[in-house]
C-alpha cells in the first residue's frame, strides 16, 4: 500500500502546547494549555519536539511494529531529554528504545516499537515528549489505515539500502532491529565506525523519472545512481542515546567503489551510548514521502 503520511496528518494525533491526554498528570516542565497552535512556530531555539508515528508494519519475526521518528522544530537547538517523565512511552515503558538525543529537524523512522499482542494487551501506546516546556504526545497503534511497507515498495519495487558493519557480516535493511554491533573505547579516544552500503538502484531511477520494475535494479547502486546525476546511496551517523557529547570526524563519510564508508566518533563522557547509522538511497530522507526506502541500524558503544 502506497502511504504518504505528512506532518499535518501526524499532528492530528498530537497533544500540543501542554494539553493533556485524558487521565494524564502534569509532568516536569509542562506548560498548561494556552491556546498554542497545534504546530508551534519553527524557531532557532525554544520551540517543541513532536513525536512522529510513521505507521506500523509486519516484522520479519511475525510481530507487529510501530515505526517512529520525531520533528524537532528548533533549527539550532539539539536537546537531551532523559528517559522519564519528559520522555516516556506508556504503557509498558517508560523506556522502549526511544532516543534521548534530538537533532534539529525531521528525523524519520529512528526506532521501532514491538506492539503488544494478545486478548488482554493494550491496543495502543503513547509516546510523550516535553521539550522547552511544551508537551507533545503521539499514539502508536495498528489500525489498518496506517500500515506501511518499509521493506519493499509495492508500487515500484524499490527496497532500502543494505547496511553491513563487517565485510563478511550480515546485512541489515529497513527499520532498526535491536543492537547490530557493539564497540568499546575510552573517553577522548576516537573509535572507528565502518559500514558498507549497497542498493538496488531503483530509487535513483525513480528520482530520474524512470522507475524500473521490481527485480531490475543494479546490486551496487553508487555507479548507477551517480550516472543519473542523482547521487548514490549515503550513510549518516547520528547520536541516538548517551550521557555525553559525541563528535564525529565526518557524520556523512564518503563511499568507496566497494560501498565501504569509514569515520570516527569521540566521546567526552563515560557511559553507554547508542549510535544510529542511517542508510539512504537516492529518494533521500523519509523516502521522499514514502515510508520506504531507507535503513536505520543501532550500534552500542561502551565508553570507559
């Protein structure tokens, strides 16, 4: 099913400007409802963050998952919001794998939540964020109107890029699937982040106005996509969670002819971190409005 979920559609389920869900208690930093528009102004600093329900999908393990992102309306303010009253998913949380670090702008499908099942299981979950005093919530559910196809587009056969974190390791595609790699380093000592990306090339042809049928893509997309002038696949590294600052030598490293990318990350505080490696094809962030085709993978880094 081709499914375009806009910010406006997502906002319909949002509680903005401090308005509370039924039964919800005031939280730390929460501002009472004050007539704030449903979509607060985009500002350099001081605005809100809206959780974004991309839709739900059937996982390869037989479970149903909600794919979730966010929209940070601050153009120059990245926020750290710890798990707890200001960053919670209920019921079953407050911690169900959501980010605690929020980059500026719209971020697509940054984590997935396994939806409860069974006769007595809750029919929905709610993710609530309090940022700069504004409270926003989004409902995660499995109603039919919000089903998506993150592994393959049914209308043109496009599939997400494949990410690998060892040359002979397994490939990961589509929404995050737990922790895919574990690294260890020390404070101030750069750790090397290596990834390989490959793509079917369908997204590049789609962007060039010449979408190909399923199964006709080039297994190694960089050359094919670049030949169309649309750019090849790309890998972006982002902090997902962790107690301190992460500095990437190059958050969007170059890709060689084999699809290999390499950069480093340096941490200023000890603790447990999760980094997100995002692989995009030529359709770009959010698949150009489709809920296919990009890949997110989570990497754990222990910093001593």
